C-alpha cells in the first residue's frame, strides 16, 4: 500500500505548481493559492504515509520525479511550454530514474 500512497503523493505534487501558476492571474489568484496549499498538504500527507515502509531517499526521489515529470507534461499540454528534444530527453531520464528506484527496491 505504501507505493500506492507514494504515487498519490506524487500526483498531488503536480497540483501545487499548477495552483501557483493560476495564482499569477488576477482573476484566479485566491483560488490558485488555496489549491496550491491544499495540494502541498495532501502531497505531504501521502508522502508521510509512504515513508512508513519505503526508504526516505527512494520515496523522496520517486515523489519529486512524479511531480517533475507530471508538471512538465501539464506545462506542455496546457501552458504552451516547449517540448524540445532536449526537454523530452530530460523527462525520459527522470522517468527512467524513478523506474530504476522502484525496481531496485
């Protein structure tokens, strides 16, 4: 169950940068800040639950990897961030690193 908690934590980790992005626009400023705080709290809670059985280094790396890769994809799909070959290679390296940590556990 700890790996499920860790995946949920990583998915919530994607939400707070999106909330901060929303907070940059005047009409969604308050909503964005509220969403960011809620997602940070939920992400931390599920990371805490996951770390009861998963080593801290592994859980932190997987958590940030899911957050980084997911936020990258949100940026490309919804905010017009560039999807250059170099950035996609970086994403692939993050995913490969997370997969390796999971398989090595």
